[in-house]
C-alpha cells in the first residue's frame, strides 16, 4: 500500500492590521495640541482677567477724591479675551459695583458700566453710565429744595415736601408734591399738587395755588456731586428710594477728573 497524502487544512495566518494613513495621525496630533493650547489660553486668560480686575479696583480706590469712599467694590471685565483686548489697546466693557459709596458721608449704592476703557488711562474712555440708588434719608442730606421746611418724602414717581412762601406779600404754608426729571446738571421738579395749610383767610386760594405752581418746573442743582463732563440723564423715584442715571462720554478716568466738579449755573 503506497504512501497517503494528508489533506488536513490549516487556519489562515493572521494578516497585519492595515496601517493608518500618516496624515490622519498627524491631524490627530495637531488637534490634540490645539486643544491643550486652547485650554492653556483660557486658563491664562482667566488668571490675567482676575488679576486685572483686582488691579482696576485698587487703582480706582487710589484715584477717588477725599470726600468719596467705596466699600466692597467689585470689578468685572467683560468681552471674550482680556489678552486680546489688552493687545488691542482698550477693554470692551468694565462693570463696577459697590454696595456702599459714601459721598461726603452720605451712603449710596452704585453700579457703573464703562465701554471702551483704554489701557493708557491718560486717554479718554468712550462712555460711562452710572446707576446710583439713593435712599430717602440720603436724598434729604444731598438735596435742598428752595422754600422747603420739611424732609423730602418719596412717593410713586413724586417727591413730597412742606414749605413756606410769600404770596402777594402774605406768608403762607403749604404741602406739595412734584415730579422729578433729569436735566443735565439739574433735577427739574414740576409741581403736581399744592395744598395750602396756613395763611390769611381772606386770600383767594385759587390765586395762591396758581402762583405757587406756575407753569414751569424749577431746578435743583446737583452739579456739585458730579465730576466735570458728567450729567444726570434719568431719575426714577419710588417709595423710599430714587435711582439716578449719570452718564459721560469721552472722559479721562484720572484723579484730576474726579477732583474737578461741575458747577451750578
């Protein structure tokens, strides 16, 4: 019997896995590098932003006039990248918030939003809008109404007070309410109601009220509290508080600006 030939089958040898294209490996490495670089950039930007915000707060406190003090000042620098803004030469938006600002010993709350602040503070800032919240008690220390003999009382859109005046040569006393309106360096008060509380009985009260109210608002100057170049642009009065909006454009933020006050006309 002759030799037999084996017909046993063997499994195929494993084939090597196909190699990834070299360009794909390179792209993955570049992408990973960009992710790491971006993460580093954002972390660095956040650190620099925090440091800059602290520095701005310290700089502002050092530039304030002697009769102004600020407590709990926080600074927030807006915009995408503080590094990019710095290299461009200005910051897009900076928000300052203080729970208490003392002006001549009178406390107010303040929120200030500035746009276009240059890194070189000898150059002007594009625009600033300040929102000041003033209590009724603070307003009585800051504002004086000619002829008023009582404290101011805030109402819904009105300011109330008692006063005295001479009409046709006779002294009278009255209670009045007025609506406030911003007018640059003044707050205009337009009499709304007048109630005569004392005076000669023979006077024609209708004529008295007409003379007291008149047809024009009277100004209350607030220029002495504003840096030169700033104006009051809005006043909103509610019970117990008043909110004033003060604006300025192209103003240099330095000690000279804060020390130079506007003047009543």
